[in-house]
């Protein structure tokens, strides 16, 4: 079965290099991926290079970054002009800045929305955006903000948004949402919108930091009882239609657009809340894990325990036995 990963992080030094992502995709049988990053590592130039070098394998969403509202909007335009398909936007940001959706619409781009509680803070604004034209779509990441399933009926704006035929939900951030009513919410979402508007994303390598495996994020949905046709839809067909059906001709993001000075400094957290590492210390550890055999051999925590049990304190030995 072909697979498209609809949410993965490529950005340095915090996340994956382009080559890291390609190796992962080839190992797991993933044909294509939607790339993103985060406020902690807004390395948009690496994402842009991935688009230019591999336009058949990658699409990307940008970020709203800038020291002033004008610079923020100009930065969004620069990312979209270089071939980014959309922009990752917090629901609270959309509620406070609804005009940004008009900027996306003018470029034929979509918002990848992240937020809590069914995105209720921006649900009405997003539904209005979708009503503005047949070419407009919204993709909601992280299960569209798990909440009590009754919200899908009790909040009129949420009901309107989830009922819209061009509203899509990405099942991502599985392990981080385990403390919420995730499975009940996911079942309710499937019942409300159907399998044809759901995609899957790994949130790699952040899922690794939670001691999840790539396969565990892919297979999480099996607990909901999808048919073989449903699985193919969420693992490939829906994402292909939504993200890859239209060819792109990306160009390099201009050298003048440097977003890393705006980054929010943060350690890499492993197995929260147990272990925090600087990015400089964590990256060689992650690469050593892959050289060790990755999830084919054991979980990330297994690898670290193996290192500890054998007294391996340096990371020069990339294949501890």
C-alpha cells in the first residue's frame, strides 16, 4: 500500500535533514511527505531546498514569523511565492488575524490549523473562509483539537466547520494527546466527516522523542476498525488528492528571508518529562540510534538503555552492541 506522510519535520539543527527524511521514507515505503517545522527551529531554507530538489516527493507548509505584522505577512507571501502549499497557523492566531486567510486564498494556499477543543476559537472564521470559494480547503492538524465529542453538536461554529466538505483532519501527534479523550474524539470525527477527509502524519522525529515508533503512529488508526479501502484512503489517496494532485514548480526561498533569528530557544525533551537535552547533544544521539538499527531493533529508550548498560558514554560509537 502506498503511503504519504502528511506531517513531518525537516529543519536543522533540531529536527531532520533532507537526507534523514529521505532515508526514513525509503525504509518505511513512504512515497511522499508534507514538511513543516516549528517556532523552535524555523529553518525554512532547508524546507525550500527539499521542495526544489524533490518536487515529486515533498510539499511544505510555512510559518507566520516576523517582528512586525507587515514583516510577518511579507514573510508568508515569500514562502508561498517560493512554492509552499500552505502555512501552519495556530487557531488563536487565526481568530486574532483573520485577514491572513485572505492572503492564503489569494495565493491558492491552505491553512494547516493547530489548536485545542475542536478549533472552536477560530471555527467560525475558518468556516467563512471555506465558504469563500470552491478552491479553498482547510487541513486541521493534531486530530483538530480533541475534546468531548458532544462539542461537534453543541457548538454551532464547530458543527459548521466539521460539516464542511472541504474541511480535512490530520491524525497526528498521537502520543502527546493520550491524556485527552483521543479515541472517543477520533471515532466521533470519523463518524462526522468520513474516512475521505482524514489523512495521517507521523510528526517525526518528535514522535520518536516520546518513544513512539514510526509504525505505531501509522497503525494507531487500526483501533478504529477501518476497512482496507479506508486505510488506503487515509494513508495515501486523501493526501495525494489534497496535497500532490497538482504539480508545483518551486523556487529557492530568497536569501534575504532568514527566520532563524526569530526562533524560540528550547531543549529537545525526551520521554517527557524525564530528560531534556540541548539540540547539539541530541542530534548525534538520534543519528546514532538510526545507525544502531532504529525501530527495527528497538525503541529509542531501548537504545539509550543499551548504551548505559554497556558503559558507552560518548557518541563516537554509533553502533553499540
